[in-house]
């Protein structure tokens, strides 16, 4: 909990305990004390419903409880006013002098402002995107990519030791299908009538890839026997597809600490080791010529195949080995997987098998990223103008820019389906939240340039001069960034950043309209300049956490 919220919780707890000592409250176990921001700013900066919770167990009047507690809250520099409001809230308004004093603290913290230490260096792995290297990334993959990278930024700011990872599916049936599909396209380009395999990859990108390989390696490949050629094409084609995926993600400002090979789970013996462990624990059964994980023993509705009748491992089997590697070999304290909507049915069985390995399932968090629908002028956009195929992530980035992609993908909770409005995304106006937020930063940079031209320095600023409503409102909003980081660290919901960024930009634009910074009053100019410098720090930090640029001009 952020320092200020925790301070208020402590004060309320102490007041309730004192009320019990004085006989004004019965000796009961106190409920959890929570602090929230009132929806109506007229009700103060923070509010607690503790009196309402106490009323349910003590059968006392909540307004009477609120009055008793408010009277017992010890004076503190942070609080300017405490008020009781029906039906039983205690509202806190921050002290204006204390508020202005916080500007200097933000200014001194600089790029570390908002950081919290709650993670205490706990090791967290976030695995996301992890698309099979058998085709280009599409728009839906971009949403998971942005969710993962923004979440990693915030958890790092909250004091966690973060590893971001891409799981490369470079083994199994889909890779073999890719090889066979590429073989067919290669032969077709050399004039041979070879059909695409059933369930093969038919996108135009496979034709382009085949042409590239022929151009560069054709003479050395044409006469190879079929089996050898299929293998060789896979060796050339898969790394190229993976390189394209990496390049597309870098355009979106998404990078990974680690690229983990599925094939390595077999090469290093981890797959066989984990199957043996499950067998020893009584979780493996042989029937119908297949090998099953007995999920029903752990409360699941049905058992799940881990080895097919043809002897090949299922996707689930390698995922078990992969999570064994995460938890028991690399010893991550927590693992966060971000999966697409098509993996929803995989969640409960993954949790079950983690438990079967002796790992607390609560250490595994799986976030499902829902579908993205592209719209333009109210109409759904499904096909690429360039190729006629599905719209790729690269096309979207080239069309609207990385900043817009990142903000829009972050703007809804992961479990909500989202509409991506292409017309709004391209607008250079206040209707577009990305433009509006970045324009606030550019406006701040413009003010600072003007001050520099006029030789104004904020070093000796007297912050007491910051006492108008627009100034204090801006400071209040700036002080909420540590709380936002804390909330996201607890909920794993980075969409809160987009709301905060928009609110901060709105408050700054209102301040700019009402409060001229560089004025004929030197003392006021210095104070407001210090405030603007602090606002730049907070807005820049917020944009950085979202992985967006903070432009100085627009």
C-alpha cells in the first residue's frame, strides 16, 4: 500500500483501537481498514467506509461510529480536514501546505518517482506472445505483447525482479506442417505440382518465403531428396519467420530477456523427467493406446492426453515440462502467462498439473487476452489492403504508429473484447487520447523552453506560492502515480495506466489554461516552473511505463 494510504489506514486503526479502550466501541476483531478515492472530489481526497463495516457487527449507528472515530484521529501534517458523511463515511482532505511540499519530492525523485519496494526483489517470469514461428504476427498478438511488456515495466517499478520470455514452439506437429507447407510452395515455384498439405499454411507469406529461399539457396536445394529438402527448408525458414516476429515486436517496442526453445525441453531431458515424476505420483495412466494425465484426481472434469497414440507429445505435455522448468529448475517465485482467448480451456488443467508437481497453483497466474476487432467508420475491417489476407501487426503499426497501438491495446482490461477504431487512431486532435496525452507533454516542454530562453531557474522556488485550485488539483493527481503502480502490481491490470495518463493530461491542460507559468511575478514564476517540471517527470514516467514516447514537440 502506498505511503499515504497506509498512513491513513494506520491512523484509522489506531483511532478504532482507542475507541475500544475508551468503551466507545465493543472489543471485537476490527475489520479490514480500506481507503479509497471518493468519486465526488467535493467529498475530499480519500474516504473510508470503516464505520459502515463496524455498524454491521456492533449494531451501532454508522454515523455515530464515524463521529467517534473522526474525533480520535491524531493530527498529522498530511491531513487538512476530516469530515463525516452519510451513511457512514470518514472523508479526508489533504493539507494544502503539505501538498505543495510534495512537488520538491517528485522533482528530486526524478525518473524513479512512483517506484515502490513492495516486490522486495521477488523473481517473477512473464511469458507472453509465444506465437508459433509459422507465420507473421496478427493484430490480436499485438494486444498480448503490449499487455506483457507494460506489466513487466510496472512490476519492475514495484520492486520485482522481472524476466520476460518468449516460448518458441519449435517442435511438434505445427512445425512439421510448416516444413511441409514450405516444401509445397518451394516446389510450386519451381514448376512442380505439389499440393499444400491438409491444415497447411496457405498465406501469401509462404509464397514470398519460398521465393526468397529459391533466390538465395535454390541451386543447392533443388536436387535434394524430398525428406532432406523438407528438413533443410525448415532449418532455413523457421529462423526467418522468428526473425520477422522479433522485428515486428521491436517495432511495437516489445523486447524479451529470454527466448526459450520448446525443443530444448526434449534435448535436455526435462520432458521425460517431468513425465516420470507425474507417473511416480500416480497422475499418469495408459489407456486407449495413449498416455493420459489423470486430471480428474485433482478435481478436473476430464483427463487429458499427454502422449498421443502415435507416440508424439501433445502441446499440454510440453507445457507441463516448460512449467516444471520455470518453477523447479529456474526457481521463479511467480509465473505469469499471457495467453490468447483460444487458450481459455487450457487454464484449469495447467493449474491442476502445477499442483500435481507440488507447486502452489497460486504462484501461477494466467491472463487471457481477448479478441481485437478492427473498425473504421463503424465498419469491421478484416482483410489486408496490401495482400488480401488477415491484417498483420506490422501493417497496423505502419498505419497508425507504435504509440497509438500500445495505448489502444492497453486501454481495456485484458478479459474484455476490444474494438480498435482506426479512424480515431489517426486523428491529430483532442478526440484521440494518444494525441491529447502526448500534447500535454509537448506543451510542458514548450513552457520549459520559454523559461530557459528567459533565463528563469526554479532552483530557489518558494512552493508556498502554489495555492490555487488548478495548481493543487494538478499536484493531487501527480501524487497518485505510486498508487497506480501499486494497484497494477496487485491486480496485474495495466489498463489503469491509460486512465491515469488521460486524467493527468486533462488536469494539466486545465492548469495551463488557468495559470500562466512565466509571468511578471518572479517568485510565482519560479514556483509554477518547479510544478511544471515535476508534472513533466510524472507524465514522462507514465508514458514510459506504457512503453510510449514522450515528445517535446508536436
